[in-house]
């Protein structure tokens, strides 16, 4: 577990150091980003989920967006397991490509854009890029990528690892999966 925390911390430092021309320690739109660290498992899901129950990582699919009081993204949360933990819990057949998803229970969660302090997306090429929450909102609504996106980049509906702290989702990192 300490190793995973160290890897996650290092990934965060690398993302902060990716900086474009905006100055030291800043990240520009579509700067290359590190591959997100994957835990042994994500948090279990409360079947009546309306808020984040515990701090930590959550497996999520981006399923919508809206603007009731403020812009938000809607994610469907499930639990995911990886590598040996997956095989122990779900068996080898339940872990194709070294991960497995427990789809029941699951829940929908609206995440205000203002809560997201870091967001990354991944291209079909498996390259990760830093974007803003507003850019992810635009991409999720079918808007073409902003000027400065890598040539040929198109948003792909890969899942996300969300990170919750203090009852809020603060990071949304898209994960490439086969």
C-alpha cells in the first residue's frame, strides 16, 4: 500500500512539473501527463450513493453533464479491482486484461467543475494529457478539442479514476483500457 501511495504522489509531482510555457510548476492545456497510478482496488460503492462516502479512488464512467446551479459532470461509479487483488476476489476469468469491474452496486454522482483541481484525458494512442475541468465538460458534450490539442486528438470514452478528498472529487484521471 505504501508503494502505491508513493507512486501516486510521484505521479502528482510529475504532473505538476509537466509545465508548459506558463512558468515553473504550471500545467498547460494538453500538456503531456503521466499515466495515473492504479490502486489494488477502488472504493466500494454505496447503492444509494448521492455523495462520496470515503476518501480515496473511485472507478467511474463519464455518462453526462449539466448546468443546474453550476456546471457539473455526471459519473457512474462502480468498484474496480486490479492485478492479484482482482484474481483473488473475482477469479482469473473475472479479470480480463488484469482488471475487473463490480457493476452492482453502482451509483450516479454529479461532480461540480469547481471541485476538480486536476483532470487528465487519454488518447487512443495511450498518451495522457492534462486538461481543465471546463475542457472535459466541453469534450463530454461533443465539442471538438480546444486549440492546442494534439493533432488528431479525439475524446474517447475510456473510464476514469476519480480521487475523493474531504467529501469532494478533486481529481479525474482517465484510464486507457484495452
